[in-house]
């Protein structure tokens, strides 16, 4: 069964359990940008790919992949 999640600005707080459990801060991590002293979510980095806001992250039980908007 394939799980889908569209990355939103609140993904670091509202990510589904399957995505949150895979975050290891080496190969899969959240990317932030600093705007006037405020940290804002930029996207999710999965290996060499970056899922930006609006992109879809797919999980098929073994691998994560990014689908562009």
C-alpha cells in the first residue's frame, strides 16, 4: 500500500507517523530558512532530492520518493 503526503508549511509539526518515524537527520531531514529571525520550513530532503512546499512524498513500505507538483 502506497502512502502519500503533500508537504505543507506545517509538515514538521503535522507530518504523518510514517514520515515522522523515518526522519533521521542524515538522509531524511527537514530544511529550514531563516527570514528576519524566524525559522520557516523550506521542504523535506530525502537523499539527494528535496520535496518543497506543495510536492508529494510517497512511501511504498520500503522507499521514499518525491513527486513534483
